[in-house]
C-alpha cells in the first residue's frame, strides 16, 4: 500500500482516494497532508495505469466520428 494515515498507526491505503475518504469520514478532517511511499513497483504500476488511460482516451477520440470539436491526428 502506498498511502498511510498520519493519525492511525497501522492504517494503510492502496489509493490516494481511499486515504482522502478515510481522513474525511473517519477523522472529520477538511485539511491534511497526504504522504505516500515511493517504490519502483509503485512507479511501474502508476506508469501502466497512465498508459492505459491514455490509450483508452485516444480510442474514444478516434471513435468519435460525429464530433467536430476534436482534432484527429
């Protein structure tokens, strides 16, 4: 797990969203710091996710034949 709660000694979370939800709902915080562990494995997974999102976005754009606002290239 990359993210941890500063208030809960052993609470760790797989995503920033999960940590933010925890801090807001469990601690009632509106402002807090987000701390995460940087690892080669985490960096690899983040890059894989970014590439998948990019590929999906490009596929959506290429299938959008009726949209005149998108530039096809």
